């Protein structure tokens, strides 16, 4: 069986034994580029998925062949129409006898919570919260994409930082270390050079999201950077609070699973987000490898059918 985690930055595939335990190490691991069809297009996303699966077979010293079950957990595939499109593609490729397609939050629920009620929060290139109640009802908050959503994500933090740097360089905003920070990160010799570095180089959304570290690095002694991160943390905490209310967690505990490079690589920010949640979780679990949850879903889905 195969589990795939196709995100905004990388696509990871694991191959596992159908009858193995969820804690078993995968037989093979593969990695490729971004697999979010909304961000890079359906063709490029499916190429990345194929490449990651092929690499996993190669690492396992296995010939590429159909497997019993596959779970494709794909960023940008949170709605049924998007999932149906990917399922049709996977079935046409003959990848597996049984195909399951989910968004990129569902495997975090599986990895962190098993079958327990709780909420998965992602902040990486994009952001999203997905939850499951004790009765099995699912709901989501966020996941609206980078044009009018993805609050609290690496991309939104980086863009807020660049805007603050531009305002400071113009004299429209407060002085901030972000000007020199982005110049150094992007190789600009002066503030105006940031225009060419960003637009001329046609930086991808993933590359821009990675620049969020400039804001985190500056926050130790820069008020503007701190304000940006405070606002981002509030946005993420509000996603969880709103979802907890939707799922009726006001009077019952829930587990919170955290994933994505921003939440997992910035411990102070992670603590700030958790502290701002209006309805406190009973337990918080970091999920560094959501693909493990995709493998669990592939196994469960196969035995349910």
C-alpha cells in the first residue's frame, strides 16, 4: 500500500506492508516537488505524485507495480470535486486497486488522533484546520488559498514582512530590521532591488513562504516583526477556536494535532498559537510526518472495502 502527502512545497510517498502495524517503518520513501494542484496546476501536481511514488519503489528495491491501496492526501484538494478529479486520475494510472483521496489535514488527524475527536492545524506554505467530533462529524476552517486566505501561513507571514519592509523603505511606515533582512535573504543591494529579486526572479509561492524565516529571525528585537507574528498567531488560534465551537468541544476535551514547517520549526510561535486558543485542548501532538497518517488511511480504507 502507498501513502502520499502532496503539499505546497514537497510531495512525499511511503510504501508499507498492507498487513503491517501503523508503527512499522515504511519499506520505501520517495520525495518530489510541490503537489498542490491549485498552486502548481493539475499536471505538475500529478507529475510530482508519480515521481514521489516511483522514488519510493526505487528505495524499496521494488519494481513499480499496482498496490492494494493508496491514500493521496493533497493540499488544495479539500472539496469533493477536486478529490474526484484526483481519484479518476489515479485509477486511470492503475496505481492501486483501491484509491482514497483526502485533503492534507485528514492524515494529521489519523496520525495524531487515531479515531479520537480532535483538530488538526496546519501552518506551512498555506494554512488549514480540520476537525472531527466524537460523533464522527467533520468540519474545516480556513484553507481558502493564498489569494484570500492562508492566514498565519509561511506565505502570509513573508508577504506581511515584505509589505512592512516596503513601507519602511518609503518612509510610510516604521523603521524595521526587515528591510535589511529581506535584502540579505534575497540578495538585493538596496531596498529597490527587492522588486527585481521578487518579481524578476519569479519566485514561487513556496520560495516566498520560505522567506518567513526573515520575520522570525527579526522578531527578537524588532517591533514590526513581532506584530506580524502576533497577528499570524491570532489568526491560527481563531481557526482552532471557531472549529472547536462548530464541533461542540466547549464542554468536552479534544486533541490538537500540529503540522507544517511554521508550527513545527518555530517553537515560540507554536506556544503562542496554543496559548491564544479560546477553548484549550487537552493534549497537543506534533505530526512531523503526515504521510504516516496517509499510510494508515490507505490500510484502513482497504480493509473497509
